[in-house]
């Protein structure tokens, strides 16, 4: 029975880490990257508007 103890510890540790990654870490990283992409897109749109407005004035 003592031979199974390290294997059980590794299996439970792996299940715990994979559950935490799947349910907590990956959604947080996805949200952060998505917010960064949207923020970058909004900056690009804001920078393009004044150029178009200036061109239409001439």
C-alpha cells in the first residue's frame, strides 16, 4: 500500500492543477487578451477619425 501513496499524490495534484487552469487561469488570461485587443482596436479607430475629419474639411 505504501507504493501507491506517491502515485495518488501526483494524480490528485495533477487533477487539482488542471482544474484550476481550466476554470480560473485560462478564462482570466482570455479576458485580459480580449480586453487588450478591443482597447487596441478602439485606439486605432480613434486615431483614424481625426484624419478623416481633417480631410473632409479641405
